[in-house]
């Protein structure tokens, strides 16, 4: 069966302006595992847009060969509102101008609403229980409020993703190596995905907090038990993962092609697509807990000069950057060295070198939990 493509109109933000989402569908619901993939939920992060453009023809060919074993839903861009946020030649794309904040925070938790649809109990058969919960989650997503543009957009995306086995939310960081974020319950799965992508850093959270899109899809599987008898025995049936496809400037043909091939092999490995992906590559580094990620912050404004590159291994106490104060009367005396707070891989830097107090200018993935990192507040805005 060939690809089905639908254009979903969104509420018009202003007279004379229309917006829509494009949704490509492969396979058929209920025939096998479902994967949901979208690009650029943060609309200023474009590597994934190119990656998905590479992936679509691969999926088209697989579909023509009859190799889609389950269902695949692909959105080549997730956030047309953000894509249109061009100001002075720069697309901001991360926060909605309507005041609702970061596009990837505060996604609704559907577990209670889904539990209420199930009348307080679940079928004893595990497969049937998962199927029943998926249907309830779909119903709950369909009933999300759609009074505002932002609400409507969230309801549509969650409606497309909430019943998936795999939700791949493709992002990028400022300047970065490949890295991923997922829940600790999905350690085994992210080790496979990270190895496939060649991702040197893969971060696990117990409770990230913040309501990111991946969490909104994955978390109901372990929180629905708070509202439903037998719910605590459900498997974590949705692998929700945020994949950071390097830095914002890394929109490159060779990266996009390699990443699309890695995602394709991952889908083969999960039996969403037929075919032999070959042996799982070796993961280059052990996964890290998110509370072991050191955030190097600046205490005041200035210009940052980096001494280390993304992907470098650094040692605790090592100088990774220096903050310069152009307003200082004594410019040399005002220099402030910034240190690594842990041994690990410096996987992210700040592309804007003009910083203000509190900015996080580097992330270092270590192996030991850091006392200042708190479960439930592990994501920056
Ligand atoms: Zn992002």
C-alpha cells in the first residue's frame, strides 16, 4: 500500500493567513507496531527537517515493496506556528508568542482522563489491556480542549501520537553532539537507538518534569496505575524519546542521510518495517542519568570563549570556557574561568556567545549524580 498524505488545516491566526500540518501515513493501524516521528517541534531546530526529507523516500520505497509491517506516521514539520516566527531575519521558534511558553513543555498528561474512560478496571490479558488503554488514550486526546490555536495544535499532535509504540521527537541543541533523552524505563531501547544513530550521549531520567512531548506520550503507561486498578502492572508500552540531532547549524546532507538510515534500521529492528538491519552497533559510551549532567552556568553577562569543543571528554575542575566582561575597567582582571563540575563528555555548548546571568553555556554528561540537579526539574526551558 502506498503512502497516504493528509493536510490538516489549523485555526487561522489572522484574517488572510492559513496554516496546516502535513501528515504522511504508511501501513495500516493495528497490523503491527506503530511509530510516530515528527520534525522541528521547536521550529528553530532544522536538522530533523532535512533528516525526515531523507527518510520519506526510503519509507515510500519500503511501502511500495510491501515492507511496512505496522503503521508509521511522519510529520515533516510539527510546528508551522513556530516556523513563521521570523523576526529581523531570525526564526525564534521555541516559545509561542501567545504566552503559553515553550512549545515543548506542559503537554497534557492524559493518564487520568484515559483511566476514567476505562471504568476502573482492565482486561486481565496483557495484550488486551494494552490495546484497551491505547483506545482510551486516543479517546482522551480527542477530547482535549481546542479553544485556542495552541490547544488545537497540541490536541492534533497528541491525537496522532498517543497510541504509538514508538514516539521519536526529533530536535537539536544549540551546538552539540548527537544525544537523546528518555525515561529510565526505556534504557534498553535507547541503547539500541543510540547505538544505531552513533549517539555518544544518551540520557535517562527518572522524572524529568516539565511535560515534554516525549514524556506526554510515554508517561501515561506508568501513571495510569494511580487511577486504575491493575494499571500498575501495565508495560511501558510507548518508547517516547527526544532525539537531539546535534546543533542548529548541523543541517547537512551527510548527517541527514546517515540519521535517516539509522532511524530506518531502528524501525526495522522494532519490526515496524521488514528487513534485516544487521547487527546492533556498539554503543560508544554507557548511558548517563540526566541528574549526572553538569550545567555550566555564567554568573554575569559577557562574551564566552570556549577552550573545549563539543564531544570532548573533560575532567572535573578543568577550565572549559572563559567569560570576558567587555564593560570591565580592568578587562584582564575581570576574566572569569568556567569549570567542568564533573568528569564526562561536553556534549553541548551555547551558540550565542553573548550571555547573560544564569545562562547555561555547556552541558557535560557524567556518571555521578550531582547534588544540585533535582528530579522533576531536570529540563531547562
Ligand atoms: Zn528542541
